[in-house]
C-alpha cells in the first residue's frame, strides 16, 4: 500500500472485535508514534498503554460511548506543556498539542497499515482520565486512541475538495 492508499484507508473505527492485539503490533504502533517529528525534538508527551480491565472501565466512564470499552487496548496520549517548545520571540504559542497530534497520526496510520482500527477521541472528561491515569501535576490527557481489530468497515470519507481547501500565493 502506498502512502495515499494508506491515508485513504485509515478511518475512524467505532466497533472492535474482542481479539487481543499482540505485543509486537502494539510495539510497532508505539514506535511509529515515537518517530514523529516534534518542535525542537522535545517530545513533550507520554503514551500510556491501557489494557487492564479496571483501567479500561475507568476510561469508558470518562467517555461513555460503548465502542471505547470494546477495544482491547487504549493508548492515552498525555502532554506536558511545560516540556514543549514555545514560540517565545513572537507570541508565546505552545506547540505541545501539534507535537502530540503528529505522533497520534503516525500511530493511527501505522495501526491501519497493520490491519488494526483506531479512532481519535477528544470528547472525554479530562479530570476523570487524569485521575484514573494518576497523572502528575502539569501533565494533561490530550487524546485517547483505542486500538483493536475492526468489527465494521468505517464510513465513506467526506472531505472538502482541493478546490475548496487550497489557495495559491495569497488568501
Ligand atoms: C482531534 C480529533 C478529535 C476527535 N474526537 C472524537 C471523539 O471524541 N469521538 C469520536 O467518535 N470521534 C472523534 N474524532 C474522529 C472524527 O470524528 C473523524 O476523524 C472525522 O469525522 C473523519 O472521519 P474518519 O476518521 O473516518 O476519516 C476525532 C478526530 C480528531 C482528529
């Protein structure tokens, strides 16, 4: 599969088979995340791998859509804004979330390439996730990434056309 085919075939999966994900596949997905570029190479994030049933229950309570609890693995992407690059010379913009999003995209694409399904999840209760994951002060949960074998096809892609998205030389 070339890159455009891979990007096309990645889609949000909201139904998972109960089959476990092997250690080898999980490691490949995590490795893909670790290879992502970050501003100044600071890598201001941690990936928490959650497989224990009671911890999966706690995540499901923070995001009560049934599909999250179906996945055998959930990766909790945590950011540490204090560790991230900040554009101090101009506007103090913190690039932590950009860095973490690239890592999550690498993981989601790697999972697709390995025959696994994922879904980016942001609409969870961050306080509940922080408590369940015992996050230290200053560390925040940014995204949940369930990982498992898809039990559905995924929806047809609907995207803006290049004509709608792209401008040349100026706005
Ligand atoms: C930052 C971000 C947050 C998202 N949060 C959720 C979420 O909380 N729940 C959910 O079901 N899908 C969530 N999604 C999935 C999007 O709805 C989905 O990617 C989009 O509709 C495009 O569909 P596709 O992933 O199948 O291509 C999120 C996606 C992104 C990138």
